[in-house]
C-alpha cells in the first residue's frame, strides 16, 4: 500500500485500491474494529458503540442522544433512531457504526437491532 501511495503521489494516476486496507483480517478483532466470535446484541452494542457513545463524553453533541452505557434507561424513540442508523446502507455517512472504523456482518447488525427492540 505504501508503494501504491508513493506512485499516486508521483503522478501515476488515481488510487485503484483502498490504501487503508493494510491490516490482516485476523487482527481486526484484537484492534477493536471487528467483534469477537460469540457476542450477543448487548455485547456487540457495547463493543462497537461505547467508544463514541458513553456518558463520559461531551453531552452537548448529538451522539449524547445514544448512550450505550445507559441502554436500559433509553427511551423507545432513542432506540428506534439507533435502529434506523444501524439499518442504513453502508455507503451513507449516517450509518452506525461507521464502516470506516467498524466491521460488522449483517448478522451482527441484526443482533444489535434485536437488542434495541427489547
């Protein structure tokens, strides 16, 4: 990927591959980008969302409307918004968790949505 980027910088044309794709798939779980092998919906929500959506962060920004560490106190309306964001296509900027930072299977997303429907 370094070589591809150097070629791009030297004027060889557009990048034809995603140069961010430099990590081994096996390392994605250890780095927190992908879930562990056997996780339920609640565990997936905690692992995939808590870094950005928790009560310790700035309460004046919109991500404060979904605090995964306060899941049991969340209103139905708040959970429904989270469900909508989880169900969005991966190519929209509103998709949660952001595909750039997290790798989830459709089954993982379904488990998270099922947990939020409770």
